């Protein structure tokens, strides 16, 4: 299958968040999604899809159609085979389509995920035993955890961290590729001028035309204010 380096992709979402637990959903994830929405970055929302043993087809498509996967590793991330299979799909999309993967270590040390140790490792082993996981699948899960944990990401300490500051630091606009487009469009539109100008944004579906237009409007309104 062709990778993104040899064939362009039409992304349906900018960001796919992978996480586990209502505690993460109510805290970090809710604030993170609100910030993405403010920046007009389109994120997949699972709408509390009922999670079972196997990965839901809707989620498989969502992962495949997302430009960036943000994996929020918390202590309970590996509490079910669902999240671990989700991670396998993310790694697969990274390899096949060039998807960007950004890990966030929420309240645990990255080494616990990388080596499956500490509380994270205990929960991982418990999940493997509970599901009577085949050795090959267990190895694949371990390799995926190690691979993503070795990727440059963000570390948040619950005891001394600042969640708002962390979310500000996770600047996805660069990965989404909007800034360069906005800069080019601003030159063409001459936003400082009093004249009326019209510029068409042309391209195939799913490449971010509407997002670019909305961001330009937002930035224009910010300047007026």
C-alpha cells in the first residue's frame, strides 16, 4: 500500500485522540478538545462508543482518516484490549500512511509505558491474563507501546503540572500545516488593505480548504478587535 510520501492523502480529521478512562475524558481530553475546536482543528469524537474486545469499524476508519493521532497514556490506558488494539491500528497507519503520532504521558513516567513497568506494567499484565492473550498479540502490543513511547511527546505530572500550559504547548497547527497556507492567503488577500479582494481555494476534498478559510476569518476578526 502506498505511503503518504508517494501518494497524497485526503484526511477526514485533523486529530484522533486515543485515551482510556472517564477521568481523562473529563479532565485533560475535554480541555484539549475545546482548544482544538477554538483553533478550528477538526478532531474525531467517539461520542462514548461502547467499547468491547475488538476494535469498532467506525474507529478503525477514523484512525485511518486522521492526519494526527494524539495518544494520551494514563495509568489505566492498558486496562483493556480495546485501547491496545487501537494503538496497533495507529502504529499501522503511521507506517503505511505517514500519520503523525504524538504521545502525552498523563501522570506517569514515559519509561513505564516504554518498558511496561510500574503501575502501568501491572495493569498491562493483568489485561493480558484476563483476555488470555496470545503471545504473538502480547508481543505486538509491547512493541507498539515501546514504539510510541519512544516518540518525542509531552509529559504531564498530576502533582506539579499545569494542564492549561501543557495544552498550550501541544501546538498542532504546525503538523496540520495551516500556518503556511494562512500566511500565503494573507499575502494574496492583502488583509491590511481597504480594497475588496476575492481569492479562490481550489483542491480535492478533505485537504483543509474550509478550515483555511475559517481560520483566515478568525484571524481577521482578531485583528479588527
